[in-house]
C-alpha cells in the first residue's frame, strides 16, 4: 500500500501561491482558513527560499496524539484525516502541529470558533466518497477519483510533489543528482557560498 506524502522543492518554488489558490477554489475553503500556505525562509536575505506548507500527514501525527476525543484517524494509505462530527474545537491539535495545519474556521472568541479544519490531501473525510455531505464538510475527494491533490497538480514549476512517498522520493532524488547534490539543497543555510 502506498504511503501518501507531500514534498516541496525549495529550489523550484517561486512563491506564486498557485497551490494555495487551487486548494481554496477546489474545496471552497472558508474565508480566513488556508489549508495550504507558502512561507519564505530568510526573507529578504541572499539565498532566501520559499516552500509550500500544509498538513504533512505524519506517520505518528502529533495532532492525533493530543486529541481528547480521538477525531483524527489515518487511512490505509497514510493520509491523516479528522472527523468534524467528533471534533469539539478545543484547539489542542492546533498547538501540537509543527506545521500549523489544523486551523479554526472562524476568528471568534474561544469556544465559538467552530470545528477544526485541515488539509485532507484531497481525500475527503469519513462520509461516503464523493457524497454531498463529504463535499460540504471536507471538500472534493480527488483521491477517490484516482487523482492527486490539486495543489500538487497545479504547481507550475512542479516544486510541490504529492503522492506515493516512494515515487516522490525517487523524483526528488533524481533532481538532486542532476543538480550535483549540493548540501544546501533544502535551502536551510543562510546564504550560498560562492
């Protein structure tokens, strides 16, 4: 069984926000919630890099570990989803996630912010695949249709890769070999040495 993963190639991301727009349009994500966002590391400095960030569908998801009502679950292909019917909107997952993936859908007083929302890897939720109830709560289920997440498909530079983790790793490995395997490939160094 495939383990679905995301990877953003910092050498290719041009901070166009096409992935963010594609996600919001495909799933009719509420205003104020971004299931995916582009962040810039070392902004304004030589060697700055941008990466697209969303739920990374962790193997041992910290959001699931802290949820008091066990609304998070992992599918057979490694996608971490949550059940909005079980969610109480406590926000523990928001604080536990290192990627800031779970978000409150409303900017209101605590307790009135609603059920959490997060990236679904375009895999919907616990309702029947491609049902009206699933779309209303979670958005379109592209995985059930045999497709990849739209954010990855719409990336114009193919910086954002999504799909089977082994295939994503192979693609990225080939890119590294073509680039010459520089140690600063991910862009974590402050600046490139000349």
